[in-house]
C-alpha cells in the first residue's frame, strides 16, 4: 500500500502536469523535425532507378521486380557479357548490383535439399553513391528469405567514399539512443529526487514509518517508466527521421532485422532505463540541490558519451564488455544493427544491468537512512 | 537493564548527545577552528501526556537537533529517548508511527492539493481508507480546509497552507506532535492560525513538544518549558515556578548571562 502510494504520487505528479509531459515528449518531436530537415537538405531519394546484372534464373526475380515496382522504383535487368565485367560495373558504381543464381536454383530450393551442399546465391553490390545497391540488396534479401533457409547468400559489398557517413550513422545510432535515454532519465529524476531533497519535502516522507527501500523504489520504478516514455519518444524520433536523413526506405530497414533483433534491442533499452534512473537517483540523493546534482550528472553524461563512442569505433571488444554498464548495451545494439545476433552478450548485459540496478536501489535506500547525507550541511 | 516506568510520560530524553563534524564552510561561518561541534550535550527531560512542552533557546542551541533525534531522523551519539515507551534508537518505525512531525517551513509539494496530500500521507502511515476519509472530513471541516481541499498548495494563502501542513502532520491521529519552530518566519496572522491550531490540538488531548526562540509563544501556549543553551538543559519547569514573578524573557537572559557570562 505504501509503495503503491509512492509510485502513484510520482505518476500523478507527471501525468497531471502538461509542462512535464511536453518536456519528456518534446525531444522526440524536435529530433524528428530536425533530422528530417537535415535530411531534406542533404537530399536522399526513396525511389530508385535500379540497374542490376543478372546471371542464372529464378522465380524470385519476378517477385523482386514486383516488390521494387510496388515501392515506386524501376528496375532494368542487364545480362553481363562476362561475370568480371558485371563486377567491375558494380564496383565503379555504374550498376546497382550483380546477382548470380546457380543453375537449377529453384529446383534445388523447392525440391529435396542436401544440407551439406546448399546452393549459393552470389550478390555483388555497392553502398556507394545514391544507396540504390543497398536498397536493392535489402529488397532482394527479403524476397529470398521467403524461400526459406535452403540456400545461402554470399554477399560482396563494395563500399565507396560516400558510405563513410552512412556507416558512421549506423555506428552512432546506439550512442544516440543511449544519449537520449540518459537525457530523458536526467530530466525526470533530478527534479523528483534532488528537487524533493532541496525543498525538504523528502524529509516529510522520511518522518513517516515507511521503509527506506520503499521510498527508493517509489521513486525509481515510476521514474523509470516515465523516462522510458521519453526515451521511446526520442528513439521513435530518430527511427522515423532516418529514412529522410539517410535516404533509406523505413519499411526495408525494419524488415532487414528480425523480430528477435527488435526484441533484444527493446529489452536492452528497457534494461538501461532503470539503471540510469537509479544512478541519477543516487547522485541526486547525495547532492544538496538540483544544481549540484545537475553538475555531477553532466560529468557522468560526458563520460557515458565517451564510453559509447569507444564502442562505436572499436569492434570485437569481447564478452567482458557485458560487465560494463552502458557500454554493454551500446556494443550489443551495434552488433544487432549490423545484422549480428549477440545472444550471449545481450543476455549477460540484461542480467548485469538488472544486478547493477538492484545494487543501486540498495545504495539509495542506505543513503536515505544516512543522516549525514540527508541532513548534513 | 532496569525497568522503565513511563506512566504519564510521553517523551523521556536520557542524556542525549549529538556531535557534528564541521565543514570548512561551517567553520568559517561559526568562526571556529574546531572540526567538531557538540550540538546536544547530555540533554535529559520529560514531557507529559496532554501538555505542551516548549524547548526554548537561541539559534544553534540544539533545539532542532534534539527534535530531529526524537523524530528518529537522526540518531544520538550517546543516550536514548523514549516516545510513548518506544526507544528512538531501537524502535524507530514505532516512534514514527506514533508521532506527527513538522518543521516550521512548509514542507509540502506545492503541486498537490490538500486532498491528495492528506490521502498520500495517510497511506504513508498505513491508515485504512475508510478511517482516512472520515478523518479527512472531520479535520478539514474543523480547520476550514474543506473549501480549499482541491486547490494546489502552491495557490493557497500562507495561513491555509500552514494549516494544511499541520493537519497532514496529524493525519494518522498521533498521540504526540513534535513541531520545530512552528511559527518561525510567519506573519502575525498566520502565526495566530498556528497557535490557535495548537490550542485546539491540546483540547483534543494531544501532547505537543515544540521548539522556539519566541518568548510570547511559550508564554501563550506552553505548560512547561526547558531552556537549552549550548546543547545543555539550563533550566526546566512549569512557567510560574521557573519565572517566579519575572517575565520569561527576563528569566531567560538571567540564565543566559549566568552561563555565558556575556554582556548582551
């Protein structure tokens, strides 16, 4: 009953104050508008004029053509004189892709298969220039996936100079997400914890018989939910503006990741929110004022951004990264976004974040009982 | 451990001692090179059922520290105190359940209404919903808060906000009310609201322990008074026997000069 009342109070405080709701949702809207605006300046077409070299035949080709035309793009199928010529054209950016089906591909895929000798579809494309190669690869992969797992795709991506920005964006996305989460957590936690301490209203609650862990949880649980809402708003702002910012087709982008990838990304984000809220609650409980807590938290935020950047530009950090909060989520998300499935890293990260959160809640509870921290001058 | 007999004692403080470490900033403010300050130094006193007991002393005498110890917000370094027989050292939760605590400044969140805060603090004290609703009706009607129960505390007049604060401090119908400087910083009208409120509470059979440096408040409200100087109990007793014909102010300064030896 006491915990429930504490939780409800925080929700009441938030959901009955339009200014707070705007504060938490506005970043997502601003991000969407800003990134979309930047995207419109940079340019970026969502429809393409594909030129694809094709060797071999498959019913999948018709499906690919239908999918492409449905998206408003056009495709011209070309027959190479030699495979080398097609590869060179793709490398030079003069063709979107080169697709090679092995002989009797459809029969091999649709008939009885030998797992030891699966047919291989060769795929040459370049993510350079207008992004047509990458977009075609996404469509073709999605169509081929409908055929099941009875073949393998051997993809060869020739990256051009224009890809650097794109790759940087992909690498920076986890960092951006973490930064938005941190900002959302900061905006709600500082005011609620450090603010209450500074105004003395926390003392009024401390003078009741409610247990200190309840007070800590009564703050951290609802604030995590509210911060998750803010983080979701920012995350959606980024995701929805990506097509305009990077000239990608959102549908294809979403299709290129499986349900399990999304689930893991969602769980990783969710696991990070209570951890950061708990951490900022700890800093806020320690501080004497919102101003002091803001100063400490800003330093932590800078450290967190540096930590995220490390993961963005350094790959293969190893499984030990699961034990480093924030870095573990950034690293796992990065691997998921490039198409990997770091199950062990993700699960370990989720577990560690949960343990760290529980430890932080225990420390905040102890701090609430410590008179030097709560009443020291 | 000898048996403790409380009878009508609602509060019994036994040799309470509290020392604080001074920060450099505080050392500068206090103009001292000492790193530790004894805020309360072996304080003992008793307050009895149905009376208003006043702790009188200058700023820095140890009044707030004493009341914070009795409210279990901070722990004594030495000694112990018993509130309705419960030790502040070993039964903090029980002590908090049977006291209402309020500092002079309003410490309620301005965003919420008296109605919401009454229910919230009722839940904090574990008061059952039906009993809480009944008590809210009675107290709000008695102290005229009912007409403003849906107005945010930030939008209430200072007097109404202070009344709300006092009513919320007794939401769980505590036997003992501990008030730290209840009229400090208030204008005369709001101060009267508070003193009338405390008189009403006394009439309702509540026992009140308050700290103040305002002589008139003690003279008007308190049955007994303890004068604290430098964390020690300098004098204690009922007003008539303590003052013995002189005013409380004259008596206080006589005691103060006797201890400090300073010309005022």
